[in-house]
C-alpha cells in the first residue's frame, strides 16, 4: 500500500459552482446574472463551428431566448488557436460591455473564454500575458464542455499556440478559474469516435501524469485514481457506442477529475513533448498525447514503478508489474485506432533536433517529471514515434 504523505503543503482550486448530470444544461438560465448592473450589458457566447454544426449551440441559444437581444454570439473560435487568433477576437469585441460569458465547446473554446474574460477587464493584450497576468478578476464565465477530455473547466490554465515560436505554452492564473460549470454528458453524445478516442486519452493522460508528478498530493491522487478507474472502464464503451449515456457520463466525470488534478498537481513529460507537435505541426492535442503516452511511460517506468503498480491494481489488472501496465496502455491506444506515428502528419526525422530543443524548454512540465530527461533522452523518446 502506498504511504500517503500529509507533511508537504499543497493547494487546490476549483470552480465556484459545478452541476453534473444528463440534461443539466437546461439549468443554464438559473446561472444568468440578472442584477441592475447587468441590465444594459451583453452576454457573450463563445463556441466553434463544430459545436454549431452538431446542433448543440442552437439548443443552448434556444434556452437563452429570453435574453436574445443581449446575446453576442462568437461561433468561430478556431481549434487550438494561435495567440493572434485570440487577440483578433478580443479586438472585435473590446468595446463591448459584457456582464457574463458563456463558453460552449471543447478545450479551445473554454481556454479562449478564460483569456477573453480576463482581458476584457484588465485591458491587457494576449501577448502581455506571457510576462505578467494581472491579479484582476475577469468577467464571470459559465462553461459547458462538449468533449470529455481537456478538463479545462476545472483548471486555472489556458493553452495557446505561438505562431512565430511554433510551440504551445500554458498560461496559468487563479483568475482564469471559471465561476460556474455545467457538466452535461448529453452534450457529448454527438462526438464522433475519433474525437471521443483522442479526447478520452487526453483525459487519461491528465490523470496518470498528475498522479506520478512530483507535485502529486493526497487530493490530486484521490481524484486521479478515481478518474482513471472511470476512464478505463468507460472509454472503449463510449468509443464503440456514442449513444451510451452511462459511458459518456463516466468519461465527462473522469475528464473533470483530470482537470481538478491539474489544478492541484500538474502534467509532465507527455504534455511537454506534445506541445511542439501541436505548435508546429498542428497535430490535435489528444492525438499527440496518445502517440507519446506509451513511449514516455516506457522510458520512465523504472522511476515510477511503485505508482504504476498501484494504478494497475486500482484498475483491476491481474498482472500489476510496470511492464504489464505499459502493455495495457499500448493495447488501449491500438483498440481506439489512434495513430502511433507522427509521419502521417508530415513530421520527419530531420525535425528531431527542433522537437527535442523546444520541448526541453518547457520546464514547468519537465521539472515535475519524476525522472530527469536530457535532450538526448527526449530524442530517444521521439525516435520511437517515427
């Protein structure tokens, strides 16, 4: 049994109000601010074309019909946006007086909402956040995630891509934490299998990485072990049958647990090596994490053998050795038909030095990895995905 350490300080942050359950998106109007100050202000609704095309945004807007004259709808948030994409959105609506923001979508929409919320009140630019995030509360945000993967609704993090640097970075501030969250698994029923798989593995990566992180603690460990159990008992079922509301519900809860873990612990080498793949080659975040999951954990397994054994026992594996757990991860990715190579995304071995050097600079994540990784170690890991 793992020895639980309570002699090291830790902290955690969470949204002020969370509602979970099928159909709970119908409670959205209960969260609308309706005080005197908000009467003349707009409600900014952020979403993307995928959510719009799936008919989800229309359903949310129908529920907000009594506020129709106040709604300003932005439905073109790009997938994994660049810094300048978010700045362009900010400039389009910078003069707008907003009482509340409603974010309906996956991680890109939710992360964008955090930044827009803060920037509309702080009068800063997206670029300035790299150097300083002012201690200013943003405009109140309600988040309705439509994927079960990023857990962004539970984190103070916002991930953006830098176009010139060709890498992703994480901006972190307690002032990015959303006010209210509605976890309605019905909003994920229309997700296609490929996105279900990629986002589901992303959620699992959050849980597993936070569990083995140097920053792990009793709170994040509890969330991580419960979340991994939910995910690994439900992801395949959600992938095989998207209408399985029980599997969708379990995955949405697992995703939230993953976000809660990030808010208290943090991800590690999988995410650090994933960021350059997304920043330059635009490989979807969940896919790049899935591609790197087995190579990274196979490389560091000896340094985290005790924790991997605990995870294996918790999820019910008969063989609880680290080697057997790595094989389990390999089979998971294979059964979900996720690519295991970056070649189909145009990445070449000639890009190896670039990838290793870029990921080596992501110290926020690498410094939390239990095993120190040199640039040569990172190259060894990358070579396994060609």
